[in-house]
């Protein structure tokens, strides 16, 4: 399965992705995204300083306002 980076606050999303057989990595630093096929962010601190630098070519999904199962579905669509 895929390697998915997930922000630490999204524990329900982590659990749902692991149930699906994905390898889940905590996103704590910029280096944590290396090797990830997809990254899930909470969106809570998005663009705080008016800057939007990206450090990965992997798909990034903003989980703000979505349920865990919605996120799992988005990940599966991105990876297919």
C-alpha cells in the first residue's frame, strides 16, 4: 500500500488509513514528507504568514471540514 504522511492532530484519519493497510507517517518536520505518496494536513495553520511554500511533489489533502472516511476516499482516489 501507499506511504501517507498525516499531521499529528488527525488521529482518526491515521487509524482509518492504517485499517486500509497504508503505511502512516507522522508529519512533524519538513523532512517527514520524503517518500510519502500523499500528505494529509489539518488546515488549521495553513498559510499563517501569507506564505505557501511546498516541500513535496506528493498530493496534499486539506482535511479541514471532512470526516475520516471522506479523507480515506480522497486518498484512494488520488492514488488510483
